[in-house]
C-alpha cells in the first residue's frame, strides 16, 4: 500500500518550515513544486522526521526542488529530522552539498 505524501507549511518572518510526511517518490512531485512556490523567506527548512522511504525518483525531485530554492528563490536550505538511512542517502547523492543539516 502506498503511503501518501503530504506537506505541512509553517511560515515565520525569516524562515519557511515544511514538515514532510510519507514516502518521497514520483507521487511527491506536485507537493514539492508547492513547497517551492510557497517558499518566500530567506531560509527554508525541510523537516524529514515524518518521511519513511525515499526512492531514486524522490531524490531527483528533491535535488531539483533544492536547486530551485537556492538559485531562483535565493534561499538557504536547511534539512532536519533525517533518519540514519536517509541521512546516508543524502550524503551519497550530494544533497548535503546544496543544503545544510541542522538540529530542529
């Protein structure tokens, strides 16, 4: 059974926080596009504490979204709430070259 992906957005003056829930795969595309569209603060924090699996398509979508946030929105992207497997995956795929891991 597919665990649907969804995002909860909290906005503060200097930071847009997005709490991600579910499995990040091809079905997450529209939600990640919405994250990019909604982000307007100089700092964007992506909280992965509610995320289970991330497949290769999910990694590609995350890379595209983070690149857009950095280059088009001029935002600093922060990542928090990673489990051990996803942290290793982010290291291997270069996501940590574009976004900084922080403790939430």
